[in-house]
């Protein structure tokens, strides 16, 4: 406790470098998460440490039960984080509590949805088109944004939600004749690549809100993607628990407001409710981080320093130190 300014981020950057198991840092809000992620990344870079193990799991930024999808960049970040967790290894994940409460697509479904296109490989054109549609890609005439694909004869452009970015596949029959990255603004091919990983462009969890089978346990949580020995780090625990309780209220209110006129799943099928998330935080008790303002002897949060006027700074200049 008593952390001040970015000292908490510095501490977590040190932990991120030495942790042998995965840790998930639960924060009260999206803004807290974004700032903490930026600060930890800064300290890792400052120490010339790799930040590839640091991940961010953003919230969807839409209301519970809202008939809409998050922005594709948010979906991309969430899917990318989950896919990296599937690969294993020790990670540090920064997650707003509302994001950690939302259930996600099962590990098996995500694993089956990810595929790799390789240069000089074999691929079925019609099968690829169908698969892209099944995992949420939108067919357009010109690919400009993540989650889009286009087909022009034997040329298929895909803007993957992974780090692969936009790729252009040129087919000769069922063979991949050319695999290149391309620039969406100019539509020109850039460089040849050996392979491109294609991740889903939608969250199955969000589609589940449009149907209402009353089965529990069909969807996973981000915690199901972690190894058994993971640790939860609670950043401002009291604020985090308060936000979890508020979010549960929002979920239940939205459910009650629409369940009498349309069929939707019960809240527990789509979310971990506040008792569940706080129970996990206590069960996996790792580190609780509290920020406290520094105060001087007068009880003020201002920090004052004595200043003296030096005799000289050289060349006749004077200043304050």
C-alpha cells in the first residue's frame, strides 16, 4: 500500500519480468487499465525488457444485452489476447473488472477457429470463403479494415484481426501461388510472407446473447484460459469490488427490462456475477495494490522542497536549487 503515481506500474513491470506463472491484474475501469498498461510498457522499455508477455484485455464498451457488436479493434484485441493465452507460457494480463466478468467463447471453439495460410500450401477457395464468413469476416468489394475480406477470381484479400494485418492470397487452382502483405490505403502488395495467422473477427460470446438456451457452462471465462497456478493481482481492490457490484446491477436491470418481451439468456450464462468475481479474487489471493496520497506534516498532499539561492552558477548567472 502507499503506492504513489506510477510506482504501482513500476512494481508490476518488475513482477512481469520475473513471474514464472501467469498473473491477471484486475482494475476498476477501462481508463485505469489503459493507463496501467501504458505505464508498465514504458517501464519495461525503459529497462530494455521485452513486453511481449504483457497483454491487455479491454472491455466491450457496449451495454449488457445490447444488440450491437463492439468496435472491430476491440474485438481484435480481445481475441488476440485469448489466442496468446492458448499458447501457454507466463503472461501478465491487465483487465478491467467488467471485462473479466464477461464470459467468452470456449477455448475449444477459439482453437478450432484459428487457422494459418502458408505460402506454397494447399487451400480450397470455396472452403476458405465459407470459413471466413463463419468466423465473422465481412465480405466487401475493397478490404480497408480489420475483419474484412474480398474475392476477385483467384485473389483473396483478408484483413486479419491478428498481428498479420492485411494479406493477399493468390491461388493457382487449390495451390497458394503467392502470399503477400498489402497496404489497405493503396491496395498495393508490399512484401512476400511465409504464413499468415487468421483469427476470428467476432466473439461467439456476443452472438450468444441473441439466443436463450438455458444451459449453464456453455461459455468460458478468461480465467479458463489461464494455467491452474495463475495469480490474481487486485489493483485498488475496494474500487474494483464496488465497480463489479455496480456492473452486476446494470446487467440485471437490462435483463429485466427486455426479458419480458424477448427471449434472452439469464445473466449468469453471459457473465460472472459480482460474488463470483470477488470470490475468485479472494481465492486466488496474490497481491492487493492500493494507492495512497503522500501527505506532509501539515496534512496536505502537496510536497514541498526547501530552496536556496546559490552564490553563482558560473559566468555570472544565478538560479534556484
